[in-house]
């Protein structure tokens, strides 16, 4: 009987569970490791109903999964006839320089979940399902307060139209290269920067110390960023940001980091 759900391990699992009581049973959490992924499929086999992954983990600290990991995930779920589900709520809708993150990885899931950027910040949620699985969900089975109202859908439509008819996705790719080049220079200048990682305009700067005070100081200096997983500065600039504005923001970041040497 199919009964197990496998989730890619969220770095802040305990934090996000706090206050929600007991979780549903028969869920396995695995790390970003191909051997661990293979072992869980070897041990559970046909009992696994689905594997849920964030291609680029957002709240956990901007951890992109490798293409090899996702390719293996697709191979194993296809063999066991289990669903491969991508959570693209943060990494989808242009954030990687592609409309969907799976296009960056060239690995096609069975289901994608979307929100956030889908309606440019206006409340909406969506799920895209392959044709062969659409019979599982029928009208009336599932409802959502913010899913499908006329205004939200119109905003999502206009957002997608802008993304697909202008040079925004190309802009993400070009500005991403600029951001990473500048950030690697900063890493060489500040010993407390541990790692720079990300894809497109979804960027994490991991420090060797908590970064909350740096984020607050940046805000005082006119730059809005945030901190996730305690020690990671998360940069999610607008997809249509121009070079001048990007440079201005990076200058503020550098100035702020200088004050925390």
C-alpha cells in the first residue's frame, strides 16, 4: 500500500514546526545527499507515494539542490511510480532566470506549487499538475481562500504576460552574474563571510555569525534585505532591477559590512 511521503530536509525543520503540534505520520525527511535519497527508495520502494523538494531551498538558507540530485530524484520516482513534487513558491516565476525553476535544472516534475511571485505579491496560490494526474483533483474537492478569485487571477495573468513579453528573464541572468561577481569580491574582503550561493536573483550570503543586526543596519542605510536561518543574508531583488540600482544596493551592503568588521 502506498503510504510514505518523502520530504527533502528543511534546514529549519524544528523552527517551522514549532507551535503546530504533531505532524502527520509516515513522512521521511532526507538530506541533500544522493546516497540518502537512494537508500530511502531502496528501503521503502513501492510504499512511497511522493517526493517533495524545493529545488532551491529558501527559508532554509538558499541551498540550491544539484542537477545530479534532481535527476536521480526523477529517475527514482519514475521507477516507483511515485509523484515528484517541486515547491517553487519562492524559486519559481522568473527567480532563476527561467519562468520555472525546473527549467533551470532541466528536470520535469509531476506537480509544481506556486505563490508569492505568481501575482507579483498579490495573494494567490496555484498548483500545476501533469495531464495524467488531473483526474485525482476534481472541482469541489479542494478550496482556498485566496485561490482563484477574479482579481488575483487577473493580476497573475498580467504578471505572467509581462514576464513573457519583455526582457525580464534575460535581465535576471545578466544581473545575477553581476551580483555574484561583486559578492565574491566582498567575500574576499570580509573574513566573516563564509559562503556565497544561489541561482539567478535568489542569493544567500552565509556568515559565520548571526546577521540580524547587519540586516537592521542595512535598513537604516536604505537597503531592504532579510536574514534567514539565523546566519544567512538573503537577497531577493526585483526581477526588473537595473544595473545602477543593483550597484547602489551593493554599495550600501559593503558600507554596512565595513561597520561590522
